[in-house]
């Protein structure tokens, strides 16, 4: 697998505005949004980070968005549970 065949992401909690969880896909950022998105993530509390395969990324993103929704609904999900949910999508 080449470096270009995977996407780096991070789930983080915004600690300044609304304390909600968000996800950023670092390797998909472009010049227009990369500084803003990276600064938001750095200002937050990192919860989980990793890589997903580029192949099948839409399904993996659905899983990640589901995790973020659960976290924002107040359900605590362990890092091990997230890893298990993403096992089929990680390089």
C-alpha cells in the first residue's frame, strides 16, 4: 500500500466553542481550508486518530461520522471500540 492509498484522520473535541466532537481528514484538505481545519483540530482535544484506506473510504467515513454522532449524543465510545468498528477500513 502506498502512502497515497490511505487517508489520515482525527476525531477531536472542540474545547473552545461547543465542546462537540468533529473529524478532520488531513490528507484531503486543500490550500483553501487546510490552515483553518488544522488549527481547529490542534486547539481541540484529540480523541482518536488513524488512517483509513482510500479504497472504500466512503463507507469508512460513514462509520467515523456515526462515531462522532454517538460521541456528540453523550455516548462514550472507547478507542478500542472505534478501532474495531474501523478494522475493515484500516491499512
